[in-house]
């Protein structure tokens, strides 16, 4: 009897040992498999992933996270190999069933992109505005906001330009991804230029009817704008006005903020982001910090060199570029430069320099007394 019990115990021990060993082996194989797949995804080896899951069939309404993870790998591979038609049903399954929020967001984003490719903007919006925008921590939050803004930004006659800009401004306050932030700033600047220079009258603009005796200078002064901006916005070839003509006029307030650390000038519209420019600031931290304003403006400026000599516009030694705007800090201002390599760094004698095309744009937009805030 004792021998029998001993044999039973030994048999039980062997079975348990073999089973435990098999379980550990299986677990290790699963771990190795996951590591291999994750590495392939990281290295963007989509051919390997597509081949690995080529026999994976679609199981509609499956809720197994293990199976759905395999679907994610397959859909990602197919999407990046331009096999979007084959990827779509797997993305749809993931969007509907997976509990993995990153996989769900990627599925919705991919479906939105596919809808855009088919020119179905309403379907695209429904995907982009889904779960992605409810999760600020989602890695695709900024990308989804960009796509939504692009859709609204393509509206005819500027119908939804303000909505697109509002979306981008909101995104700038919420996301922290540097690459996404730069994309958003670029698109926001492009859309704001369209808002400013088109003939469409949007919020912060009015349709002004010219009265008898009014001049562009008087109208610009009335609305704290510039003659150049009114002419450009309304495509005027002459400053002569006729009574009862209608002009689109910007009625908001522009201001600027210059960062010495980032070497950027941010143009603000009613304290909201309008556009960002790359600048050069003073060597050895010589650009002053504080709140200033534009006190004078000069096109094709003369440079009065520190040694007292006068360098006319057009002379290669004139460092001021094509435009100069002084601030109420003696000897300092915002100007152009012929040397674009000097931008993005502390490179000037203390003034703020921009590309000539950029300073010309600001010269057109900014009236006298525009606020200029310079920060570290």
C-alpha cells in the first residue's frame, strides 16, 4: 500500500513537473513572440509583419484582446504597405471592440485617413472626432486635430476658416509634442494669412463703406490698421478711393512676443496665436527684455553705424535688410537681414532680425504703437 501511494505521488509529481515546465516554456515562447513583433513594429519591418500574419482571418465581433492585438499588427502592416482596402476591416474591428485605447485611436485615425483618400470628409470627421479627442494623452491627439483643421480649412470662401483656426489654437494649449506643435503652428499661420488677405469678411473684420472725403490713411487710423494692409487685403492698386466703395478692414489687435531662448517672434491676434517667425536675437544676451511698442517704421532703411558713418540702403554693408521698425528702447528695433544663416540663434548686435520677406509681411500688418513683448 505504501509502495502504491509512493508510485502515485511520484507519477503526480512528474505530471506536475512536466505540466509546469510546459507552461513555463509556453509562456517564454509567448514573451519572445511579443518581443519579436514589437521589435518589428519599432523597426517598421512591415513586410515581416504582413507575412507573419498572412493567414490571420477576420473574426467579426471578436472581443479577444489577444486576437485583436494580432489584428492590430496585421492592419498596421497592410496600411503601411499601401494595402488599405485589406486593412480596413481589421481597423473597423479594432475601433469597435478593442479595449486598448492606443490601438483604438490608431484604428480610428487610419479609418479617417482612408475616408479622406476617398474624399468622404464627413466620414473622416466622424472618425477623427471620436475617442481620439476625448483623450488628451493619446499620441494621435495632435494629428487628429490637424486633420480636422485641414478639412475645415479647405472650406469654400472661408466658411469654416475661423473654426479651423479655433481648433488649432485649442490644440496648441493642450498638446506637448514638439513636432505636432510645429505642424499646428505652420498650418495655423497659413490659415490666418488666408483669413487676413482674402476678400471674405470673417469675425474680427468688417465691411467698411467709404464716405466722401475719406482716405486710406484716415480709415487705417480709425481702425488702428495700416494703409499697406488695407490695400493688400482689398487688392487695391491705387490709394485713391471712391465714395460708397466697400473695403474689408481688420478690426482686431495685433501684438508680438519675442523669445530670446527659442529665437522666435510670435504674432498674436487679440492675444491668440496668429503666426510664428524665426528670428535672430542679440549676441551675449544683449537684446533687452520687457514690454515695448513700435515707435517708427522705415522701408528701405539707412543704417547709421555705431562709428557714425551712414550706410545707405542697397549697400552690402547695410545690415538692416529691407525694413526697419524701431521700439521705444534707444537704438533697438526689428529689421530684416540678407543673412538667413544668422536666424535661429543669438547673432545680432542686440536688435531682432528676420528674413526680409518676413519683416516685410510684419511691416505691412503692424501699425505704430503695436505692443512688443520680449522675454527670455
